[in-house]
RNA sequence: GGAGAGGUGGCCGAGCGGCUUAAGGCAACGGUUUGCUAAACCGUCGUACUGGUAAUAACCGGUACCGGGGGUUCGAAUCCCCCCCUCUCCGCCA
């Protein structure tokens, strides 16, 4: 959500944001509905005031005058009721329209139509192409099936297309990667800009993966992303596509003391995605699947763009540290306006090299929202000056598996068909150095 | 799932049709007193929208909000209906 005042005072800014983000929004309609809403409210308030004043007169009037006065006031009721009914309709329309308004991207974000407009920021590690292995390259599907790391057919039998079962060393590798990511996150300390002495840590937490719709709206996944979400309609709950949703929503409808900020949280969850718009795309293997596990980092901080930017760098770096420790080549991309999504101010994707795809492919996504989610979630803090403000929110993947197993398996394959376990993961694999 | 009790401001807790934004207490903040701390005393002490003087500052006023929604009434925190949540007991269960 953006501030309605921004639309009233600077509609062109919002129109441009929508254009740049490839979104269709009706700014004029918002302005008109908002004006009507305020007119209704003014009249309604005025009539209610009359009613209150009149009501007091009834209470104090001599008995014989009460009936006449009451009857007189009764005339207000019809108008008030009509006004109230119109207000409900107008507010509902305004709310619906506001849910569609784009967050204004940072001026530094490259303007572009889609993923083709994304800009590479840096590249770390050396990608290895399939013909550079010195033996016959196998992709993760071949390797995984041969080594018994997962079972795709039975995953489909159990749950339909894009489902799978990790087994044996594959299941262990999955857990190892996640547990390694936990430990990496929890071993670090952080300080706010200008507070060098601080030793803030990410707080580990578990969260519900089945949440109420309001949290989906609050984090910006509804209404526009609804098609990609599994619904448990009987209970009016939704399966989350990321722990970002419950973690960011954790303090919804609260006013936090400024001293409690920033809130640094990290949570693992299973993530459920319908992949509604992706029919026929990435159908091979473990790349695009309906469920996976992900460790997610979330930051809730003061409404300060500079601090927000600072934490954005921090969470990108955290992800990079994990990839570097796993010895995986990756690049960081600045995502352009057309590819960044409704609520985001700025966004970086991290793409890890996957030889089978002959490309860097998305494994992480780091987003900065400013107060977009906080407004929807009603997530505020009370500043040291006593004023309440909406927080800023950010999030990034720490690790998502099994997608990350694709480069991990493929890049560590040996001539004999076995897969070497990177040193960082061996402690989490009971010391196993080689699978197969 | 069944039966009962209950949901009021940061917390505790009165109110049970008008004079209640809501007593009282605690916490918090400002001040007086004070060698310091404490105590005592005085004051402040919700959120949002909105009107006026006015700068989105300050002040004065209005409206909404006593779990959520609807109803009765000139008027509802207070009465009625539906829903949600919490607690206790019973049942079931990892």
C-alpha cells in the first residue's frame, strides 16, 4: 500500500511507477473515489454531531417534549443510514483500488520491460560449462536418479506433476544445506549504521505455513499473486509460498517501540507454489516444483531509506556468504522496474551457475519494500519523538532447497559418477565426503 | 467435537441505555521537592480520519473505534442476533 496522500498530491509519480512496472492502474478513479469518500465522511460527521447534540437535548427535555424532539431527530436516521451505506461501498472500492497501486521504485532502479532489463552487479566464482568437465557431463536428474538421491515418478504419483521425493543422501544433503545456512546466519552479528558497538543477531523462529488471507494481502501477495497460491478454502487459509509472509506479518497491527528495531528474523518453512503461469516451463528435474524448503531472512527497521538500504546490502551479503562457503559460482543482479513486482522499491536477485541450464539461474531474491508491506499489515513503531510511523521491511532468501542442490550436485560430480560433498557441508553429512 | 466462563485503553480493572474516551490503580513521560536515589505531590498520558486559525509544526473542534459484523433506539461499551478468539472441564488425538 502506498499513502493515499501521495496519489492526491503527486499522481504523476504513481502513474510513472505503474508504467515502469508494467502495471495497469486507474489513478484518476482513485482520486475521484477518495474525494467522494471524504465528502461523505464530512457530511456524515456533521450529521452525527447533530444527532449527539440533539440526543442530549432529548435527555434533558421535560417529559412532554421528548416525543416531539425524538421524532424530529428520527429524520436524521434515514439520511445517516443512506450515507453510511454509500460510505461502505465507496470505502470498499477505494480499498480495492489502493491494493493495486504500485510502490514507487527507487530512482536508481533501471527502467526495463522484463527480465531482459536486469543489470548484472557483480560476478563471483568461475562458472563451469558442461563441456569443461573433462568427462561426460550429467545433469542433476541423471546423477540424482542414478545415485538414488530423489524419486521423481513417485513424487508425481503421490502429488501430481512438479512433485518429488528426496531420499537417502539426497534428503540428507537437503537438510545439510539448510542446517548449514541456519548456522551461518546465527553465527553472525550486526550493527546499525552509526552504532558500531552493537551485536544484533537474527532470531531463529518457526512459523505457520497456513495463514489467513489478511496476511497474504498484508505482505502484498494478494490480490495480484493469488493465482500462484494454494488455498485451503474451507478454513479460509492459504499455504504460504515463503516464510516471508508469516515472519513479516508477525508484528502486524502492532506499534513497536523504536528501541526494539531493527527486528532481524530468520525462519525455515516449506514453501508451496502453484506455478500457475509456468505451465510447460522448466519441467525437468528439481528446478520448478510445487513445494520446497527455504530459509528466509526478514528485516523490519525504522522508516529510514538509508537504513533500509543498509540492511538490504546486509541480507544480500548473507546470501553470498552461504554460496561462497558452498563454493558455488553466482552473480548478483539488479532487477529492473518491469521485473520487480508491485510492492518493491528495489530488488536484487542472486543467480547461481547451473551447468545443465547453461546459465546463471535464480536461487535468491532480495527485496526492499520501504513501508509498502507495513502499511498493508498495519505494522508501526513509535519513534523516540513519540510519533507513530510505518516500519520498513526487507527480505531475502538464505538458501532454498532442493533448487540449490542442482548446482551443488552438478558442479561437484566426478568422472566416476559420484558427487563430492563440499567441505562446508561434511560436518552436516556425518563426515561423508563423497556420495556414490 | 460437547459444556461453561470471558473478551474494555501499554497492563490490571470499574462501568451494564444519555452527564463515559471511558472511574480507579499500575507502568511511562514532564515538573516540584531533593546532596544522589527513592518516596511524596502536580501535570501529561490511545489510534485513525476530519474541520478551522495555520506550514503536512502547534492549538482548538468534530467523527469513528470498549474482540468482529449486523440489529433495536432520538441516543449503545451497556439491550438483541451471528461470527471469531481466550480460559476451564469433558471427549478425541501426535
